C-alpha cells in the first residue's frame, strides 16, 4: 500500500511542477506496485508452458555451417480441443532451435515460447520436468 501512496504523491508533484508525465508510465508503476502486473505475467507464463514427452531429436547443419536442432514430441490435447472436438491419443509437436538443450528421448520437458520474428512464437527454453531414467544394467544381469 505504501508503494502506491508514494507513486501517487510522486504523480501529484509532477502535476504541481507542470512537468509532463505520460499517463501510461504512471499506470505502469501503479500496476507494478499493486501486483496486477505480476499476476498477468504468471498467467501468461502458465499459458506459455507446454509439457512434452521428447520422442526424437534431429541435429543438423545449415548451409552456413550453423548447427540447429529440431525437437519432436508428444503433448496432451488442450482443454479447448477436448471440449470442441473428439480427441484420442496425443498431439505431435515440433520445435526448432539453434541451442542444444541437452535433453534425451523419453524426457518429459516444458517447452517455453516467446514472441519472435513477426509475432511468431519461438522456442525460448526447454525446462526438464522429469528425465527419462533408463533401466539399471545391473538389475538386468541379476534377473537372468
């Protein structure tokens, strides 16, 4: 609450001094102080999350000798898809990146996107949810 009062006092001083203060800037500070901006950011980040099971990774090289990666995976259908269509199985997804995220086939990860060129979503990060733990080779030998 004190942050908001401080910002309002600052805004009043600007009016008294006849300085120009863009209303958008003032509103931005008020939103930050009240926590509304943080709530919006959390909701946006929740929407940007996409849990994917990695089923394939293709490492290639461009004509300019730049290494790239295509990550292939399966994700659950969205709530919207489930409500408005008949869905069975999982939805395939593909993500392109110049960065090696060090994930393996079978890992459960979160694909994180951000706005890119011409507003297109581009992969910004892959966060490990649970790694694919292969069977211990000693257990296989002992069971034989």
